[in-house]
């Protein structure tokens, strides 16, 4: 059934906008009039998703309002509340559409409601929007529909998404100030070297005196940045683009992922981040009734490391042959011993999901504390680095002045 965007006037003359589903344009107008409103503008629309997960209207020539993951989490919790109150799914989706402020998400929800109304399951309807609803989301909904506990699963999905969003928000907030300091510091140093230094060093051009090596280096750097700043920018962006291209190749991605798991300084953080993501997602899927092997097949796509993906694939093969998850990961340097021990306890007691959830809580706190600790170190390191650069500039300018004074004496 098509979905239409409309602008209408109420009985009091107030202009409102919304969406409605109907069999035809005429049926849509009649439906709007049936609600006591007069349609002013009516146009069919369909929603697709681009690679970033932002919906756009294929029959309109504008991008539409982006749908953020936070909007999805709010809508999921509201739908869980409506279903928990005993409201049927189609009616709950209708209520959700009415209270959703994001216009693009409202259109997507209308299409989902339309698909459910035609006899499709909610899982099938969500599969039509893969950029907005991840495999984890869809599989948990599938498990909820199969077990008859869709409201509980949706509540769990909302909590899972909100917790992940809260962690990312805290980390981004902690990184905001150091990034601002870095941008301001680089801008100040650039202005100092390209505008202030040339005016000072111009004094030395008329002298026949051999300049000290630091001063020569400073003048050369200033000249390059003033005359060839475009080449410096081009080389910088070319280097970044080449690096980005290389790590997107199979060999480059493999080497980069291996470096993250083995390089001193970032190894511990990378392993704990992957462990937290692995534990949290696997626990949520298992608690929703998804089988262990199916859960692992989903989890392998979100660990963001090809080496760990291959390892999880091997774990699935071992499970199919009758092995245990903890036994397979035992001795592996990329899975912390505590996580493996909790897996073993969970498998023996039949509470693998609870043990993984506890492990996820622990690793998420460790990762957040470690990142906040690293960001707190960035500020003094940046101040020290700027102090060293400024000191070098000052010394480079003063050295020839001291030498000139000694010659005069």
C-alpha cells in the first residue's frame, strides 16, 4: 500500500503535515477528509536508505530529515511500552507513528505498519530497511516474535542501544576538548611560523653572517609553509587517502587489525574494546532466545576486526562439531582469561548469557576508564609539545642575535 505525505487544514484553519497510507491518491484524500481535515497538498513518497543509513525520499529531490540511532532507540522503547500494555501490533505502530517527531522515521514506520497490515511479520518488514535496523535488531525481533515476548525483547533492545549510545557520548565529550585544543594549537603555530617569524628573520637577510642551523631550518620551514602551503596540504591529504585506501584492501586491513591487537600501548585497549562488544552483543542475543551459533554469526560482523571474525568463524565450526566455546578460546591471546573463565562457568551452569553480560559490564567500565585516562593525558602532552615548538622558535631567533652581539663586542 502506498504512503503519502500531506499538508492539510484543520477545522480551525491550522496547517498540519503528516503521512498516511491508502490504496490510491483519491482514497488518501477521502481518508484525510474523514479525519475532519481538508487536504491542501498530497504526494506519494517512498523511503530508501543510503549507505550511511540516512533515509531519502526517492520521489522527492531533497534528502529529508536524517534518522539517528537515538531516534530508533526511543521508538523501540515506545513500541515496547505500547505492546506491553496489550495493544495489538498494528495499533501500536499507528500510535508510534503519531508520536514520532522525525518525519523520515515516521514514513519508515508507516511502511513497516503497512507491511505488517498486509500479513507480513515485523521481522520481514524490518528487513526492508537494513540500513536503519541492524542484523542484531532484526534477529532479536525475530526471536521475540517466535517466543511471544516481543515487548520484552524490544525493551531489551532499547536498553542495549541506549547504553551503547551513552558510552559513545561520554567518550566523544571527553575527546571534544583535546581536539579543540589541538586545532587551536596547530592554527596558532601556523600563523606564528608563516606571519610572525618572517618579519623577525628578515633582519638577518642583510647580514653576511652564517646563520645557526636551527635558524636556517626555521626560515626554510617558514618559506615552505608560506609559498607551498597548498603542496603541504595536498601531500597530507594524499597520504591520508593512501593510508585509508590501503587499510581497506584485504592485505592492508589484515595488517592494520593485527597491529591494533599487538602494538604496545593500544593492544590492551583494542582487546578489551572487542571483548566488551563481543560479550554485550552475544549476551543480548542469547537472552533474546537466539541460538548460540546464529548469535556468533551475527557477532562476528560487529567486532570490527578480520582476525577476530575468522576466529569466531572457527569457533562456530568447533561448536557444530560438539565443542565448547570456552574450550575453543582457551589459550588465545586475543580473548582475556577472565572472559574465557566466565564463559566456562556460564556453559557449565547454563547461564552463559548472564556471565557474558557481567563480563561486558566489567570490560565496558574498563574501556571507558582507560579512554578517559588517555584523554586526560592528551592536554598536558599537547601543552608540552607546543612549549617545545615555541621554545625552538625563540631559540632559533635569539641565537643569531647573540652571535651578532658577540661580533660587535
